[in-house]
C-alpha cells in the first residue's frame, strides 16, 4: 500500500476552500489503512484478516463512511460524507495502481467476489521514495492555493 503520507498528500490536492471539510478528506484518504492498525496490537490474529482486508472494498467503505458521519452534527453530515468518500476514492485509486507478489489483491467487489484486480504500475514500498516530494508539493500547493483567495 502506498504509505499514509502519500495518501494524505495526494488527497490534499483535491481540497478546496472549505477548510473545515479537509479533515474528512484526509480521514477518508487514510481510513482503509487505519482500520488495519488492529494487526499492530494482535499480529497473530489471522481470523480477522479478511474483515480488515475487506475494508478496502468500496461497498464496505461506503457503509463505514455512513457510520462515521453519524458522530457529527446533522447539518454537516451530508457534506462530510461526500468529503470522506472523495478521500476514500483517492486511497482506492492509488492502491489500484500497485502490484503484489503472488495472487494477493484487494477484493474490490467484496462480499460478492474475493477476486481483486491491480494495474501493477509500482510495488507497495515504491511510494516511500516519492512521499517526501509529494508531501513538499502538497505543502507548496496549499500555500499557493490559500494565497490566491
């Protein structure tokens, strides 16, 4: 997977002048990987593997976004949902470009299919080399974008 810095920096290019919703955009960009923090605390729990891997499927991520926005005020839920979904879309878009050893791929159509597809443009660790450049570009973009307004 592209690392969290790459996901957030890439998603930040889609932010607009509604700064109060940037939180939701960035949360959505890291949401599929944050759910896998469970394995840091319980590394030998393979029974939960398919549950957390399935959170890289659009259907379950949409459901997860619906649940998350219920914790916020009613007047911002709709906008927060769409910003979360945009962040999730950037995440899934980057993950679709990677390749893995063997037949491992994220199950995009879970629970209807466990088969995943990848375009195979880069290895999961390759973005680590690009992350500092992408983060710097995102910071420059933010300052240029805010100075225009």
